[in-house]
C-alpha cells in the first residue's frame, strides 16, 4: 500500500515558513485551500485505483482497500466541513451593515 498524503496542520493554519534566504514566506489562504483540495483529490484517485485493482483481482488486500477508502472518506468530509464554514462566514459577512 502506498502512503497517503496527510493533511498537514501547518497548511491549514497557514503558518509562516522560512526559505533558504531567511526571508519570511507565508502561505496565502487560497494556496492553503488549493493544497488541501488537491491532496483530497489525490486520495480519492488512489482509492479508485486500489478499488479497481481489487475488483480485477490484481490485489488481494481488502484491508488496504478499506483503510484507504475510509481515509479518503474522512478527508472528503473534512473538506466539506471547511466548505460549509467558509460559506457560513461569507453569508455572515454579507449580512453585515457597513
């Protein structure tokens, strides 16, 4: 089984990183969100690939297929919760009177 890319807490919080010139380089919110979306997409594609291989008889490890399926499902639910919170925050901002 290949290792799945875990969603790093540093990416979620947008923690500042130091590059090789000791200049501060921060991740923007959009970059962080795009990174999380791409990682979830990769996990879902890996799950599809492993499921197809199992169905065709190329793999006999049902345990690995189920484990990968659950991990990608959890990641997808996490992403949907982020989406819901972002939508809620946007709607709250739109209700504000300036």
